[in-house]
């Protein structure tokens, strides 16, 4: 675990794959409490266990409330990088997503219904090679497994995503939270953080975005 930034109100860290983002034994909040020696670490957004990258945690109840409000009002910016099978064209994906609690899977719904919610993201293709593409994604909503399901439903599953048809046993998901933008919960200052994925498979051979943009 790498801590990118910390002050009395927030901490920004890189979540490794295989570590829960929520407050469970061995999860990120517990690890951050141990690392920082502070009792209060609150989760304000989530990453799937198999997904890596930047996360921000609040260090007070008030900071958590203010950050959560930014997420609800869609003023909290989240961008991801992913390696997908195939060569999509880029653009906007808009779907209705439902959730199967028994199978623990998200699915694209044909029409509105109970527990069906709209989902939207925009993306651009940064490069393609050998039948794979690196895409840069900006989330406009935050549904469970949203990126994974929206790409898989169009025939572009994420590399390593066994649940939605993009990988085999033992692979990790090629999805990385690379950029966060939000207002500081105490000062209101614009906070921008970016972190590229490690230069290893499956990220090798693709052009990466500039971290300052």
C-alpha cells in the first residue's frame, strides 16, 4: 500500500488488488489506521477487491459527509484506465443496470424496474495492440461493477475479469483507478491526484496519459 497524500482531514492511497476497500479485517481502512496511527478512517467510495488504484479516505465524520455529498452531486471526478479485449471506438455508454443478489452479478436491464438504475460513462481509446485496447474512462455514475458490465455487454470484457467473460483462473482485473478530482472537505481547495499503473503486464506496450491532464 502506498500513501500518496495525507493531511488531518483526508488520506489518498493506492489500493492493491486483493485488498478490500471497505472497513473489514485486512481492508484499507484498517491498514491505514495502522500505518497512520489514527482511529478514524472512513470510506467514501469503493473499488472492487480485484481492482487497484487511487482511493481517498476521510479522517473525520464531517470530512466523510462532505466528500460523500460531492459524489452524490457528481462533482467528484473519477477516472480509470482499463485494458479490454477488442477495439472499441470510444464515446459514451448509457445503460440501465440491475443487480442479481444471489449470483452477485450486475446485468444490463432491458427496461426500468425495481432496483434498476441508470449508468453512464464516457471513454476514449488510447491505443490498441494484438486484439487488446487501453481505454481511459470517466465515470458519471457509480454502480456496482459498472465499468466491467458496460464494456462486457458490448463485447469488450476487461482483461482478467472472469466474472464477466474476460479472463481465466488466476488473472487480476485490468482496471486501475488512475485519477481523482474533488474539493478539499475543509478548505474547498481543488485536489487532483493521478497515479499510473505499474509498467507490467497487461499495461505494457500501451501509450499512457500524461498525469497532469
